[in-house]
C-alpha cells in the first residue's frame, strides 16, 4: 500500500560529489535524476509547506492514472510554473503539508541538494565565461572588461566559500541554509552577465530559477515527508 513516511532515506555521501559533478558537466535535471536514483524507486521528497519539485521522469512513476501515489487525489495538484516548461521538472502542490521530519537523513538530502546546486552554479559560470568570450565591445571580448572580470572573480570566491561551508555540513542546518543562500546570490549575478539572453525561454535563467526554487522548497522552513510507491 502507498504510504507517507517521515523524511527521505539517507543518501550515500558519495552522491553529494557525484551530484555536483553531474550538475556541472550535464546540468541540473540530470543531476537531480542521479540523486533520486539514490533515494530509491518511486520516491519524491515533499517539503514542509506541501511542495514537491522533482524530475518529471520521477513524478510520472508516482502517477496512478487518478492521482499521485501516496498523496490523496484531492490533495495534490500539478503547479509547474510556465517558466520551467520543457526543463524536465514537475512541481506539485500538496494542500496538506506532511509532518515535520528531521535528523541525519534529511540533512543528507539538503546537503546533496546544496552540492548539486553548487555544481549547477559552476556550470552557469562556465557558460558565462564562454558567452562573454564570444561577445565583443569596441572590438574586444566582454570577458576582458574589468567589471566583468570582477564579477566572475566574486563568483569563484563565493563558490569556494559555499564548498567550504558544505564540507561536513549535513548535520548543521544553519550551515546548509547559508550555503544555499550563497549559491542563490551568485546564480543571480551570473545570469545578469548573459544580458537579455539570460532571461529567454531557453536561457540559463530558467535553470537558475529552478535551482532557487529547490532551495526555497526544501531548505526554507521546516523539514519534509516523502511519498513512496513501495
């Protein structure tokens, strides 16, 4: 029978770095799929305020044809923002949030998300450097402008600070929350470097928005429950 259990199962710590590497090389959604593989078949984590953000391939496994497994049909509705259309993520809103969960397993989930978001932020940095190297102003690449170089240097420092904060932080909610805040701030600065291209339908702003949404759903407020088809 479907059941709602308190807290996600503990993720192996090796998945933290694997999520980071996947997000940097392949993007946010492939990395999230990797994390959900670590959670187990048919599991999606529900935030304390009743929201789920998960790869569409995961939420499809929870769909029974009449409702989402583990969630009463009248309680869960799809609420994916238009800005995320086509990204491969589904957002669900559960009208009745689950009971609070805590402990090492939930800390491991938050840490894995933070490592993944950090990898994605570094992916944005790589894209920004490539983009600015192709764009010119007065015959010189934008990458050579002092203000741009300063913003990129600040991003590198912020990434290193977030990485330092994340080492061993799975049991420290305050440190995890601070790391998520740092990552969100640097993502916003990096997206601005793309100019208008950063905010187009297929621009990097879309995945940056999704990354920030993950932090808001899971790192903000109290912990969550999970739903499982087991």
